[in-house]
C-alpha cells in the first residue's frame, strides 16, 4: 500500500505553521437571519465566470484557498477539539460515533481507512473491535500473523490533528502495531486503487473543497465489495427542532468556542459549514453519481446527524 506514513514526518509537521493569511469569517448570524440555504448547493466548488470558488462557511472563497483556510481552522482548534465536542453535543457525539462504528461490520484481516480522523475517535473504536474479532478468530483456530492481521489507517490533511491523535493513542496505551497515520487530502489520497475494505469519514466531508472529488476518491480506494460510510451533521426535518437547533448553533456554539478555545471565528465557520452541506437526499445522489450502489441513509437525533452508506459492488457492469 503506497502510503506516506505520518509518524516519520512529525518533527517537520510540528515546524510547519499556518500562513499568516487571516481566514474569512462572515458577520455573526442568528437563527432569525439565515443566509441562502444549501438545498441545491454543496461544498463542491462552483464556477462564477472564470473564477472557481468554494464555500468556506457562508463565504465564497477562491477554491485554491479553501484547503489552507480549513487547515488553519483545525490547526487552531486541535488542542481543544475533543473538549469542545463534548461541550457542544453534551457528550452525544460519543453515542453517534459508537453507533456509526457498530455498523461498520468489522472482520478479521480487514483494511480500514478512516479519513479526516486525526484525533482517532473512529479509528480507535474500529481498532478495538478489530482486535477483539481477531482474538475470537484465533480462539476458533484461525492463524493470523503480521501479514494477515487487519490494519487501521488514520488519514487527515492536518498534521496538528494527527499529532493529537498519536498522543491520545499513546496515553490510552493502545497496541499500535495495526495502526498507521497518514497525512493526505481526501480528494486525492496517497492510497493504492482498490486496496481498502471499509472507508469511513466522520464529520469531515463538509470541510473538503470538492465534495464530489472526495466521494469519487473513496470509490477509487475501495476494493470491489467495499463499504463507504459517512457520519456527518445534516439537515433537521422537524421545524420546531430545527428552530431550536439553529438558535443553539448560531448563538451558543460560537460563544463556547470563544470561552473555551479562545476562538469564536473557527466555531462560527464550523456551524456555517454544517448549514452549507448538502441535505440527505442530495448527498445520496452524489454517491450514486460516482458509482456507489445500495446507497442509504439513516437520521440520528432527528436529522442533526446522518449516516450515509454505499457499496462498491463486485459487478460494476
């Protein structure tokens, strides 16, 4: 597997600092003053005349700049990322992730790729499940060695997030022989074609510059019969719940970011990026467009979050 392993690049990654370019933020928005909805939009880049643009929250930026802008956001929030997740969701994000991983279908010898997974929340869950399944397989007489055991690859575009994940793995005493860290862009990962059994991306797809390109690259990475799973904030269907959710998102989350992470702007962007992300049916259509079959979605917590699943079928005629 042609992977650029992150671990050996830590020293250089630590020295690489975001450019001094200030990232664009929109004026404070409240639930009473929503900007244009994203029902027909996506985080995919668009064309306006000759200029190719992409959504950075509610701001349209040059598509070539979005990657560095998003990188800057996660450089800043990495140290407080997990604490803020607990505060913003009252801990419910842990239940969403547990449920998501329970649907993966872990099996002995699998290759699992978790993208935008820097801090390891999904990968560590999968690794524990994989090691449990493989212990059971060995008790049943299956012979596994270093070449036949499964592996979990954690990929992220941001070295700061990967460093946080590596630190957490060490602090938790995880057996990391089956764990690899990879720095890469979800739109063009340094991963061999048809080399992955399961590809997951949790709370990361909305941050890529070109959503369709990232979905297409996931299809490329998967083996025939492979499974693609997305866990992402989505669109609430109940109108009353939607109003409560909007008020909380635009009025509380940025303030929490300011108080806890000392960074209101990054959390304002994260809230806006949720609203700009394609709704459930649109995302399913995008998955089908690149070739995924048996595409489905399941809403969690009234649609605040959705799990999308698709398969790269063995018969692609």
